C-alpha cells in the first residue's frame, strides 16, 4: 500500500476492499453464505467488492439482506440477490454482516445511523453470527456520545415525550431536518430521527456508558431504536492516512 497521505474518500475505498478480501481469507465470508450488507459511504465500496467477487466466481450463491433502500438499489444494479430477513432463504439469521460506522470506540462500541438506517442495520447486525465494521480514520474515537450525535428513531407522535425523556438521561435532542427536502428526515420505516449529544465530563472523558444507555433509551415509550451498537462485538477495520489498515479483533 502507498505511504502517501490518503484522504477520506480513498480511505473508505481502501478499507472496504481490504476488509472484504481479509474476511474471505479468514473463511468468515464464503460461497453460499447469508450476508447482511450495510448502508453509507464506506459500506458501498464493500458491496461493490462483494459483487466483483461474486461475478468472478469466488462468492457464488450469496444471499444478501440490504439495510436500506440505498443498499437494495445497489444490489439490484450490481446483480446481488437480495432478500428480506423474513424470507425462507434467510430464516431470520445471517452468517455475516458488513457495515460502516459513524464512530468506533476502543471497546468496539459503535454509533451508527448517520444515514437514518439504524433500525434495519441493527436488526441485521444483531442477528448475524459475525459482524464486521469498515471505517476511515476519522471514525476511530476515544469515547462515544459527545461529538457525533446519537440517532434515535421515534414514532412521530412521541417526538415531544421522547425528547423530554432523553433530557432526563442527560442528552440534548434535536429533530433531524431534511437536506433538499422541507421538514424533518423521515426514515425508511416512516419515523423521525432525534439526534442526541451529551456534554463531555470536565476531564474530557465520556459522561455515559453506551451499553447501559442503549438499553435505557430503548426502554422509552415511543422509541423504535437507537444508534448505540454494543451487543455484537465486531471485527473492526480502520483505514489510516498513511495507506495502511488496522484490524481490531
């Protein structure tokens, strides 16, 4: 790999291709597998690499579950057979899920949902035997919750009550507004997104335990799901600016 400084876009392409090839080499990704495919700018190069290996015969018989409309359309265009988690071919369980992340902590905890696809992303990730994350160097952080906002998907009628409940958990919640669309973001499931931030502790440390907060937020009436991912520890691939890839297992 090149030792020249690598920008974010090149890092995403690099880490996605590296991770897919490494997962194949480790025997964690192979022919005939049931595979969850993630959403976003880092997951998409991984989807393209999987399609290349399929068309080359390395990954014959792949059955995929896409985590968003974006990924479903990519599967259609790339010739990757895509199914529902409920399909007989999938049976509600996957061999492997591959996705990106908005933040990755040293413990392997994640924030996901910057693309508002967190609900299906979590259904896929938490029902996969193995989980792999691909990320550029900007996504590797010391702790979660104080820099990149945690997405919380809520039923529209519960927007105000959930905002108040999140405040009691110490979070400032903001309704996510659309870009090139008037009004709020509406998820693939017809819900709204509240983006939440906590103030860092005086010493700069995390003010929250993501594993406990994941459960606490999901216990709020009207919350559909939140973007903390702490329950299926992933293999994490992180691209570096020097053109190398760090693997955290």
